[in-house]
C-alpha cells in the first residue's frame, strides 16, 4: 500500500486528537465516604442553628440606630456586655 497524500493524514490525526471525548458515565453504584474537619462540622452546626433563630426585628434596629444618632442610646456598657453574654 502506498500513501500519497500525507497532508490528509496529518489533518485527520489532528481532528481525531483534538476532538472532545465523551465524559465517562457516572456509576450509580459508586459511593464515596467524606470526612469533614472539626471546623467544617462546627460551621455546619452554626449554620443549622442560625436558621432556627428568629429574624432581626427591623423596628428595633431602626430605633437603636436612631438612638445612636441622637445620643440617647443607653450608655451602660457593663449592662450591655452582661446581656450579650446571657444570650450566648
């Protein structure tokens, strides 16, 4: 057999090598074990707990912002820290 047109062979080789190959099919019987770090587990727990917390009350926030702007917000820092610690 005699090959006379090498350009066609080169073009064919390029076309077949650059063609996208189909992705392998996913197997439904394959399982994976995934381990999360302790930090990732803790973050997932925090997110889950945050979803159960009530939404911030916009009226209370607006009143607090107004009190801050006018200087009438309660300035007792110790009481504020104590109240915050009780929430935690």
